[in-house]
């Protein structure tokens, strides 16, 4: 998933008492999306542990996965990827099987965050952020939507003022959910229906947009868009008439994770890093600055209630999120997904 740049210059506070025992200084390469953790996170981690970590950026899951598969994980220690891609790393034998004794802050996670379908028991991944995908809209300009069809078959007054996510899995999910299918559906006949529905919807769109749709809502150029919940919050922060809702047909459950690479030559430092992120104070930074829910109960318990009042989707209970189907690795069908999306965008 593409990420937003930082919303705040707030620095990250390291809680030394919550850190794992000091380790010998090691170099460490962490790959993450831009702005997905505090700007000084690497520096404060290094200061606390004596390590020499560095951050490298990736723009998309697909970009970092290409590098990891080509190198068999060599050159990287910890990577942030969405859960279907963490699952691929595990299936390819590239993800470390985690020693929970080296991650004491795993105790901060919600119980539900240890039972995620892609990795029950957190065998190879640790959840960093999670949420839903739904409709973000200008409540002062359009009637409250109820269904994915409000986006896919908009009224004449809304047509031309809608956007959909460009990324394969989420674009297809809108059609899959509207038709009552799994967000991991692979049946060719059903996916042909999804393709046809989305080709028809394309004629009503303003744009496919993963990064500026909330700004289009703020300006009024768009009135109804498909959105990740946290990104809708960016719009809400600028215009209180912007609202987020989950259609009656449901949402996917998306999860972004941290994975330690099996090829890492700096495992102790890698464990220290993920444990550092799971510290309540450190992990809370993501909720308060990126405006995404984090699967860390200790962190969310400390979030200012006024923030949740402003951004109601941040208060969604983990048990309610887990009612939605998680995006999973669909194996060889991913090629079919990519082909269908190419067909949709070409028509």
C-alpha cells in the first residue's frame, strides 16, 4: 500500500525500560514506506541500542518484493510489507520464524492481532497497522452512500466526481465485495463478472487515485471516493464535512506487517528493532501521526480520546475489524489479477 508523508514533526520517545537487553552494535537495514514511522525513529533506536541501523524506502509492496525475491532477502534485515506479501515471503522460505522470547513487547498486541488469518500466532510477521477500506465522501454534497454500487454505478449528479484506488487488490476488491464474492476470489467466471462491472464503472470515474483522492474531496473536485480509512482521515482533518463509511456489503481487512528476513546477518539487532517499534509509546506515534489504527492495545489505550472523536474510524474495535475478510496471498492467481486490472484500465 502506498503511504502518506508525515503529518507531524513530533519526535519519537524511546522508552528504554521497554527495550530488549542491549545487543552488540550491528548494522541493520530496514525497508519501509516513506513517512510510515517517525523521522527520528532510526536515530533514536541507534542511540538506545548502540546499533547502526539505516532506513531505505520503497514506494510499493511490489517494488520491495521484486528486490527481495531477486536477492533471496540478502541485504535486508527488517521489511514493512502488507500481509499478503508477508505471506508470500513465508511461502518462499524468505521470512524468519520468530522467536517470541526475543520480542517481549509482543505482549502489547491485541489478542485479535495474534490470530490474523494470514499468520495465526505471529509465526513470521508482526502487525504494524491495520484497518478497513470503504467510501469517503462529502456529506454536504452527496447523500449518504450505503453500498459499493453507489460508487460503481453513481447517480448522474455524482458521475465524474468519483475516484477508485489504482492498486490491483483494492480496485478488484470493490467489485468483488459489490458482487458478494470473496476479496480473494479466483474463480475465472466470477472474476470476469468483476472485470465487466469495473469496466462499466470506469466510464463514470474522475480518476484512479491512490494518493491525492482526499485532496480532491477537500477541494470539491471529487465527492465520493474509495479510500483506506486512514487516508480518509487526512481529508477529515481538513474538512469536517468529509465522512468515512463501510458499505453494507463489507470491507477487506488490510494489515501492514514487519517481517525479519531469514537471510539477515543481524538477527539480534532485527529483533531489537521490532521490539522497539512494539513499545507502547513508540507504536502510539503511528496512530497519532499517521492516523491509522495500530494493533497494539497498550499504544491505543494511550491515544487521546479527542483524536478518536475527530476520526471515528480510529475507534473501531479489533473484533469488529476481524469480521471482515483479510486480503491473502492468491498464489498464481495474482497474475490473473494483474491481467484483469490491465484489461479494466485499457478499456
